[in-house]
C-alpha cells in the first residue's frame, strides 16, 4: 500500500476529480494537506530549506481568503511561502500544478509575484508553452495595481534561473508586440541585456518587423543597431527585415 507521502505527490484519479470540484472548501483543504507542506513563519525559514532554496520568497505574505460554501462563511489562512513550496513539490506533475493554480484563484487566493514565478518555473520545466502564453497574456492584460507587481519584479524573481528568464522574456516580448504594446516589449527585451544576456534573435526579428509594419521604421533600426553592438547575431530573416526598413525609408542605395 502506498504511503500517505506517496499519495500526496502522485494523487489517484479520484483525487483529481475532487480537486477539479471547487464547490466545497474541504476539497481545497485536503489538497493542501496532500502536498505535505510545512508552515513557514518567515521567508528566511523557506530560504533555508534545501529544495526551496532555489526559489527564495522575497517577502512573507500572510493571505486570508474568503469564500462561501454549503457550510457557510469560512476563512482560509494561507501564505505565499506555502504556495511557492507547493509548486516546488509539484514540479514533476505540471498538470496538477495547473489545477492547483486554478483552484487557488477560484478559492479567492491572490497570487503575488513569488507564486506566479513558482508556477511559471513548472510550466517552463515542462515546456507548457500554450499554458505559459495564456498566463503571460493574463499578466499583460492586467493592471499593475490588480497584480500587485510589475514586470521588472517578476524578472527579478525569475532571474534565479537564467534559462527560465530567457524563455519567459522571449514569449513575453511576443505577447506585448501582439497587442501593440511596443514600449513594454522593448523594455522587456532590454531587461535581458541589463542582466548580461543577449536577447533571442527570433524575438528581436518579431519586434522589429512589427515596428516596421506600424510605421516605426527608425525605432526598428535603432533597436537593431543597439542590439548589434551588444553582441546580437543577425540571421537571414534579420537582414530581410533591414532591407524592408531601408526601402520604406526610400534609402535604396544602402539597401
């Protein structure tokens, strides 16, 4: 018979059905117990834990969430540290991590920059690109006042793992560009440069091409020149974009 710890990490199908149902508060409590987490009184306690040390929590945040169920009005006492550690324990089960993230939101929990980052790490680990893109779209479409953090804060937390940071910024640039938020896209692109990394050429091409299509030719050329000096290696598509930019400017000789 499997131990309770084993069941916590690898839930049986019946448990999945219980998790999906958000009609009762007891299901949420059982979920928290299943992942077998310890309660942390401070962020430093979490940082000292060996597995969680990779993902430090910037600030302890006690969160009191409220909802109504058949049993009446209830409060759940949670904190960001426990949620971050939950995602770490679920790093090998991305589907369950996705359900956990959704269950928390439906229960009234307000995710902060640390819990978003912890969930993003799981998605990047398993290359859940569609889910990650959907999550980034949600972040881009939300007000900073509603989220409680800005993109720079998210980058700071994710910078613990350069691979995750590069992957997220690449997708975030595309998301910003897709909705016409060019200033934010450029800022995200240069977040990598400020941290000592060269941006992905695909993201740069995507941004420059869209800028040209929106009549921002000089801006596209300026970005290319700046990134080229930073070590960017252009590809054939990049040169094609530059030719298009020069032709749009009527500078056929340089083209």
